[in-house]
């Protein structure tokens, strides 16, 4: 297993209602239109993930995404792909579809933003709430 950990925080505009994607961003702002964004002020973007992690993900291996907020945890399973670019500076997008662009972390996910545990989403509506996102290539 190859692991990366991202730390991020909530924002008053977190809605997490998007039906096919979810996103973590280094940006410190979020408009109400950003309905796929789970948390802001992430301490890493795709470009900052390790070469070893990126290489494993590009082999098409499964990715476990574990979102931890306080004592709550939600997990998402997605897939890597040889077509992943993994060089975006501030965004990481997980998609249910096969679509890939510079912001794509993984595809064919079993959950999107609207599927994330609502207790976690509610906590992330508070800018003081901190989240830890573990990315584990299986």
C-alpha cells in the first residue's frame, strides 16, 4: 500500500451535493456553485503527490479514499488509470465517470459528493472543522 495524507478544512459554503464528482482543493474560498467540493485549504494538490504514489495510481490500481472528521470516517473506492495526468497545482477531483483531465485524481468512484456521510458534510460547513483525507493505493 502506498499512502498520502491531505489535511484540509471546512467552509460555510460546503454543500457536497454533486452527483458525479467530489473535490478537495487548496483554494481558500468556495462559492455556493462549488457543490462538489468537500473541503478547502488542502495542504497538497495533485502536483505535490509523491512520484511513487502517482506511478502506482497510473497502473490502474484501486484507490481507497478515507475522509476523517473528528470521530467520523467515510470511505470511497475509486480507480487509477494509465491516462491520469496528476499535475494540477491545487485541485483533486474524484469522478464516478471515466472522464480524465488535469484535475482528476481517480475515476469510477463508488461515491460522489452527495453520497458522503451527511454528518461529515454538516461538520465541514464550519470553517473551523479540520479534515484528514487518506489516499491509499491498494
